[in-house]
C-alpha cells in the first residue's frame, strides 16, 4: 500500500503528465456502428487544449464557472479537463431536470458559459437568462499531430475544481464545492486499495454530475494510464458490455438489479432441463459459500460438483461481462444483500462501498481480497490519522467513539470546501471540525463499516419504538416482483409500506384486489425475520 498522498500539481497539471506517459494508448473506448472505436491519450490531449483555447479566447478564466448539460458523451472528458487546465470551475448539470431546478442551478452557479447537447439548446436557453448557451458541436476538435501550445494555469490545491448540485430533502439543491485536492486524493486512495494498470478498463455508465463517476470513471483510469469505455445509456451498456471487456464497473444498485433481472429472464426462457441444471448449480454454490471453515467430505463433494457446474453454467454468465471483469463496485445507495450473494455464487464479485458527494465521495470500500457481505467495507486510508484524517461515531447522548453506534462523523483531505453560496448550510454540516454525514452506523471488530440509515429518516412510533425505514425497505426489495418501496409511519402505531411492482407483474395480475393480495404476501414473506414493530401492518 502506498505510504502517502502528496499532491504536487493541480488536476490540469496532472492531466498533461498523464497524457504524456504513453500517448498512443487508448483512453476512451466507445461503440459506433457495432464496432469498438478508440481515442488515444494524445488525441484527448489535443481536444482538451483546443477547448481550453476556445474558453480562453472568450475571456473565461480562473475561478469562473462553465456549466455542461448533456447526456453521457465523450465530450465530458474534454469539458472537465479543459476547465481544470485553466483553473475554471466545472458545473455539470443533470440534463433531465425540470425548468425550475435547472433555472435555479444556472442562476445560483452564475456560469460564464453553458455548453449543451443540440437537442437541449431551446430548453436551456429558456432557463439561462442572459448566460450564453452554445451547442457542443460548435466547440473545436484538436489536431493530435500538432496540438495547440497553451500553458497550464496552475492553481492552489484547495481551489474549487467542481460544483456538484445535490438534491436535498427540502428546498432547492445545494452546490457542493470539491477542490482539486479533494478529487485527487480520493482517486489516489481508491486506486491504492483496488489497484489498476494500463492494460485494464473501466466501464463508464454513471452520470458525470455524480462525484462517484468523476473519481472512479474520469480520474482513476487516467491516473492509472488505463482506459474508460463509455456507454451512452443502459441499453447501450447491456448491448455492448461483452465488447467492452471491462475490468472494473462502477455501478449503483439499480444497474445491478437490471443485470440480475436480465439473468432471471434468460433462465426463465430456458428449457426445463436447463433450468433445473442452473438451479442445482446455484444451490450447490450456496451450500459452499455458507459452509463452515472445516473442509470435510461433504464440502469436498460440493467443490467437486462446483468444478462441473462452473464451466457448464456460471462461466457463461461471466462471459456476458466480457470475460475480464475483476469486480463491480457498487455505491450510491444500499445494495440488497441477496443480490450480492447471488452474484458471488456465479463468480461475479459485487463490492459495495459508501460515500457521499460531500466527501468526494468514497469513504469506505470492500475489495476482492478483503470484503464482508452486508458491510460497506473498510474506510479508505485518507480517513486514518497517519494520513491526516479521522472518523468517529456520535451516539444519541452526544458521546464520540469508534466503538459506538451512531452518526458517522468524518474529517480529512476529501471533505468538501463547503456549499456554494450557502455558508449557513456549510456551518450546520460541521461540528467542531467534523463533517456530520447524517448517516447512522457502526464498525465491527474487524473494521468493516455498516451503514444503517439516515438519522433524519428515523421513524419513531407512538409506542416509542425507533427504526430506520431503509432496513425494512431493503428487506422488502428482495422480492423479485417489487421494483420500488417506501416505508412510512412517523407517530403512528405501526409502519406501512408503499409499494410498486415490475410492469410484467402488473400485466400478469390485472385484478387490483388480487395484485394487492400478492404484494401483501410478498411483504409478509420478506419481512418475516424482522422485529414485530418493523413489519408493515398494511401496504
């Protein structure tokens, strides 16, 4: 493991260094007309300098903002690195926002320029006031053989690199200010714990207005000299996943659920004999992974069976991922434990982690060599005292300690600079130098972090019982028929579940009364192991 994270340049300075190491290697991979296409490091470098010159010619300089509103595309790389090359603050904005939120973000961030995808020009212009709006296609391409000679604008490590707007539970979204150092340190330690070399590839599916995508998909691959395969959307991803031959796949639970649903549909479409074989293979794997440490004769028989089932069944599932997948790294929201277990059975490791935009974002992560199902892994080294960070838990009585169960408090190099133009909100997020994450959890004896839910989401029943709705929701979500669930019950005698089901289940059960009966049965089944007060009284 690396001993320290010493930042010597801004992100713009590092960009030049990364592109000069092996300029001919591919950095961006995408599919066009069914074939893989590549953009090399030197081609990206030329494009970024061409965009930087374009910004400079428009008198946009250090500390000013530029907003970018578009579906996922290669030009996101041009945008971020061109901004950082000049010390400009990047403001990525979700392209599907409504007029109210989009207009607020543009007014609040006050960019000197808004770059948009062609189909969004009219919508954005209507919400941008007097801010200039230009189509992505109007920006220049660089010449890889003769890139523009433009010096990088060095800036302080604590200068803001990006403002990411996060939706709050109340009011309009707040802009989280992340610095060059925040992002670089988080990428550095993420690479340190996972490891990656220039022969590996990350599949990029997450939106770049998420800090998780910025670190894991935009910074880590370039820092490692690796490549990034960009999928335009979930359909493009599913269609071309095998072509990408990815090593790492950052994901959120919804993506993992979509993959599992696809596998389930494949299994259902098989002849009865094949389905029976798959069921036996999964059952055998489940017995192996839930067995004790003693390797007795029964376990040896199961392992022998597994060597038969793996090439016959599980290898075919893994080939759908391209055959080179080391692990899926899942964050952004809690992942159902049953999903993690299923993918472990078939030999696809789903490594969960925890983070939030305000921590740039990765706080903890499971890794293939050291993981615990149900946890969010061990904290990254930037949170250890020897690297200038720390973490603790605050219980309901205000006590602090790493051995307590309570709100997670954090300090270190990856903690945000604050909220853009909201000093009052920034002040409320910190307690004596600690960032209060608002998440409740604990660390077990081996240092694995478990997150139980949001402090603000806790439901208190009239009988005084307290519960985190996420715990109940995660249990209900294990049902294969349920797509969405929300548990409510504040100041009630019992909790209740609001549930939605998959479209195919609704089509198969057109009678509302019968459908509700089915849903209630599933909720009862999936919550049978919970305490009585945690079980929904009705749906």
